[in-house]
């Protein structure tokens, strides 16, 4: 099959700015498949497409479609989706086209990787083939995971289906009318890709300093020197798909498949999910590897600014390129421009809800609804979990040396609903933002940021969730730490007491609630809440609430208010297959209700 490269190159031409420090392809006007894979630079561009189009949502977006946040951008597609416009022909959550196109390029690369002359040295050639094939398999698994998460679901016939499994590049003679494979079959295919990738990839890209450190399988083919190995697997490739990253993707897939919304249609258990998460965490010594400042990684300025190319701080497992640009698309100041309060030259876009604020316990660890918590509704921010002040700007909080008043008595535009860029809930976002940035157009100051793809805290919480379901709160399985141990470690680093945790250490149901709440807090505004609510079958229709704060006779009065309703139908726990695809292909069955 000959595949013209015009479409490929048109897409590639605009895709490499986000991946330039990883791969620098040679772009030409038009090539056949055979010509492309004669040139290693052009061939590398095919793999580079997958890196340039990774599926991660790297800025906070989807939380505004949940009970955790709203936005003052009233034209947002996520607002409309949450209020009832979500449809198979109007799906802002769709990953169908982007992931399927990426898988097409990865399949094309996998078909041809062994035909490319990557190096004139036969030993390096063999290692390059292994590495690049492993990268492509890991990336294909990642893209399949996003297809499953966004589009897998139950059909009217009672089957849990995933997506068509396509392992070869498609061409003009291909049969595109393929049925969806079962969800379980898709999981097994992801596992197979991950397992093979982990055989081919180093766990991490590191510089060997001793010839004796060369892996045995490469010694057996004649590789004798660390220098040869480093040329292919050295730390200059940090940031690309590795064994560690591949193993983490497998853990995420297992947790998804074991979750309540999918468990009846798969063979994956919570015990499996716990074991997969533990396999990742053992490499950082379990709970001993919890980063002491990981809950506020976005404000660890000295660490962030000093990172080398591809280097990750202890909390981050995989990240994108650092950036301090001032353009709207760049990371350097765009989140601050979007989310700072109006008086700090921001647009106040993401407004945490009262629902979210109420999820934070008191500093002693007790939920605010517990009589033992000491919560005072007339002084609601006093004595709270310290993470609240790190993640949310609330009334009276000081940020960048300025006291932010969000109450109705505010004398500036930071007050509730004062102008179009004011808060709608009484809260502004603080998490993910650097307080040393300045969006002031006359004195703009950007700072380094990086997109985070995977955090260790997410894997710790995956383990806690799965271990609690599989073995109970305090049983450690075969891994040396329990769900209880994980939550205690996260509390300890944040300065949260453990009296409540200790009181429920033998109660699986209450521990489940606490673990889910910890996940809600720790992973907030990182585009996790929407997917967690769906896989747990939680109520999607809780009204987003805010707080109206009035000053009466020198005292503050707090009144909870309804801000924005949610209107999700029961079938929306699983996303749709795009309507255009279902209309085109008779074998492509739609999920129930769409």
C-alpha cells in the first residue's frame, strides 16, 4: 500500500512546537510511504506526531462541568454540556478523531520501524529499533486508554464495548466498517502493548558509567560499551515514553476497568488495580516516596526553575516541556491571565464552588459536617485543612500582597458578580498558578510552567482506592503499605490531623468516602473529577453552589447560593461514539441512550 504524505505533512507542520525539544523532524512536501521511511528524519516525524498530540488536558478545563467549579466564560462548551446540550453530534469531550488519527500514524510507524536505517552501526541500529518500537507501543496504549475512557460504554444490548482494535495502518483498500471490540478485549490489547513496550524500553533514560552496566540482552548481540548504549538510551531522551511511564499507564487502565461503572463488563478486579499501582510505587519505596511538598508542586519555584531538560521533580512522573512564553497559547502566564482576580489583571475564569470548599476537612481531619470537627459556619475558613488556602482564594485571603474581598461589600471588581470577569461563586482559583507572575499589560512578567502529564499522587490514590476495595483499609496485600497508610502520608505532608482517619480505619465504606474525597482535593482542577464521578457512578447533577457574603453591622453573614444547575441524563456515565461515525459505519454500535 502506498500512502501519500501530503495529509501527514500538513498536520506535522503545525504540530511540533509542543514537542520541539523531543524530536526535530525533516518536513518535506510530499513523499510516498516507501520514500518516507528511507529517510530517518522523516520517519521520526511520524512518531513525533504522536508526541506532539498527546491526549492530556494540560490546563484546567473539564472541572467546570462538575460540582467543583463554574466559569464566568458563559460561552464555554463545557457549561453548555453540563446544562444539557451534550449530544453525540456535539461532544466537547470527544477524543475519537484525534486518538484514532494518532493510532494510525503509530501503526504506520510500527509497520516500518525495522526498515529504517537509524544508524550505520549495527548494534545501535538494533537498539534504536527496540527503543522506537517500544515508544510507539506505549504511545498506542496511551491513546487507546483515552478512547476507552471517553467512548467506551454499555450498549442497548447490554454489552460493555470499547472501540475497534486497529493494529495495522489503514489505506484506501481497508475495510473501515469495523465493529467495536469488547471493553475487555481493548484492555487486553493495551496490556499487551504495555508489556511489550516494557521489554523494549529502559525503565528510565539514564547515563551508564560502567561498561558492565550494559543490559545482558544487548551484551549478547555484541554491545560492549556504555557509550554505545547511552547514544540510544541515555538521559538525553528523558521525557519520552519509558518503562516507568508505560507501567503507569497500565495502572490507570486497570483502575478504570475495575471501577463500578465498568466492573461488571470486565475481568479486571480492584486487586489487579492495586497490584498494578503498587508495581509503579515500589520504585519510589512505597509511601516513603511521597513527596513532602507534592500537594503544592505548582508553587515549588526554585525546584521548577532549576529543572534540566526532561528532568522531573519528585512529585512528577511525566511532564511536558517547560515554557515561560507570554503568548496566549504558551504556558508562561496564560493560566494567570485567565484565572487571577480582576484587580490582579486576570479574567477570574475558573471559580471553585462552595461544594468543593465544603469538601475540605478541618485541620484536625474531621469533615466539617462532623460535630467533632469544630467547624464554625460564621467563620468558615478558620482552622481548615491547609490545602484550602493553597488551592482557593476565598474572601479575605491575601494573594500577591493584596487582600481579596469577594463579598457583596467589596469596593472593587473582585466582589461576587461585580463585572463579567468577577467570581460567580465567591471564590477564585489559586491552584496551578504562580504568584510571581504578573499579567499587568504594562509590566508583564511570565515564569516557567510545564504541563503535567502524570503525578505520583494520582498513583498513590489509585492504590489506596483499589487496596481498600480489595483488602480493606489496613490490609497491605503483598506490598508493605495499605490504603490507610497512603491517606495518612498525604495528610501528614499537608499538615492535616489523623484523628478522623484513625476512627474509621476499620470501616471500608467510610474509608472509601475519605479516599474519594482526598482524590477530589489532591487532584482538583487537573481534569480528573469529571471522569472520577462517572467511573464511580456518582450523582452528576448536584447543583454548583457559591457563597454570598454580606457585611451587616460590622459582622459578616454567609449565605449559600445556587449558581449553576447540572443537567446530565442517566446514560451520560458513558460518552458517545460520534454520530457521524455511527451514520457512516453500520457495524459501529452506539452506546445506550445516545
